[in-house]
C-alpha cells in the first residue's frame, strides 16, 4: 500500500514538486503519531476494555476516509497511456491539474508522458530478479540500506516505547512528553520539505545524521551518568526533542524522496516495494526487540538510557553511509541514471 501510494504520487504529481509531495507522506505519518498519542492519553485511565477498543475503533475512521477517497481518485495518466487509453489519460490529467483538456500545457505534459512510455518500452520491463542484477542492484541495495537505517536511528523507540522509557526515567507525566515529542515531529518535518529542494537530498541527510548522532550520544551519556535526577530528566527530554527535530527535517521525509527517485522507470514500482519492505522489516524488528534490550529482569539486557548509545552508533553509520553511497538526486532521473551505476 505504501509503495503503491508513492508510485501513484510519482506518476501523477508535477515533476517540480514531486519531492515535496513524497515528503508530505512522512508529514502525514507524524500527524498520525500525534493523534495516536492524544487518543492513548485520553483512554489510558479507563479500567474496562475501552482502554484498547477505543484506540482501535478510531483507526476505522481513517480507513473509511481512505476507501471513500479512493472511489473518487482517478487513474494516473501514465497508467492510462500504458493501456492505450489516451482520451481517458487526457481527462485524468485535466482533473489532476485543474486545466481544460484543450490547454497547451496539458498537451505538452501528455506528450512528455507518452515519450517516457515509449522510451520505457525500448528498455523493457524489470522483474524482481533483475532488480538484483547490474545496473539496478546498487540502487536497490542503496535504497534498502537507506530505509533500514532510517529505522535504526531509533526514532520509533521514542514513539513506541517513549512513555515507558520516560516513566522509568522518573518523569511524572510521560504521556504529555509523548505528545510534546509528537508535536515537535510534526512541525520539524515542514522545514525538511523546503530544505530537500533548497539544500539537496544528500546534504540534508548528512545534516540530519550528524545532528541525530550528537543528540543521541548526549541523551545516552546524561541518562547513564545522572539517572533519576530532575535536571538530568529535563535534559533528556530536551535532547530527545532536538534529536526528533533533526530526524523529522531530514531522514524522515528525505529517505522516501531518495528511494522514489533513484530507480529507473522500468524498476521503480518493484524497487520501491522492496525498499519499503526493508523499512517495515526493521520497524518490526526494533518494536519486537527493544523491550528486551531496555527493560530489567531475567533474560533482558537492562540497557535503559544506554540504548541511545546503540541508536547513536547507527546514526554515525548513517553519516558514513551518506558520505560514500548517497548521490544527489534532486536534479532528476537522468543525473541518477548517469551517476548511480554498479
């Protein structure tokens, strides 16, 4: 579903704003996390089954909105042209752009889509197996590692287990802290949408990786050296928020933008499906293993704040990864085709 949504965006949005629109996908996630924090905070004191039934029931509302919206969503012009339905493609593009079917700009864009489709026919299609062969293999590995490292920065530790962690750190109202971090996540994503076009993807990823690694190391050091102290707890919350700022304005939206831009046309859908799968695989692995790493008790690692040394270490790896393996992609697919080679 996620990879399909990104492919639809890439196939329907104007090329000058595609990066920003794909980045808005991450912004929508941050809004969802904020709403989830509010719902959890509202139902946490219930002593009946409503404590978990209400958060689950709220999710149905967004599913219904999605289903209803998809009824009115037109097929992408690229898909219609691939099926030879040129009249329908014209109507779809006219609806997406808000322009009359006779508008010269519409005809020009349709001609460009048609030319891209004819070029795609000349180079053939890509199977999942061919994505692991040259010259696509390096792009696939780069995209999968980028999405995996996005999760290994530890951001979902904050949003999945932040309440429990802040409680163990002695903070009196961890749910409020979770709402604060969710708000920081929302508003910090907005400058990232601008900076991705202004600075470029590579520079923004490096900026975020450096900022995240420093913030994580400070949180780990303060939490380990000064546990259960009021001043230390305030410092923990402050630098967790700073860390979230660096993530939200860089690796949050930019990882999706880069993976959406590095693949050639023939392999884009399949490549995105595999990079997205690596993101959710690491998401699950971190969600499953983190309680055993952080909590005390038999069979657990009891890392507590030391877990941030792990996330900070991965953020350092992010710096090295971006420096050696990430190419700038904002200038377009032609540049990517020339520079990202096996």
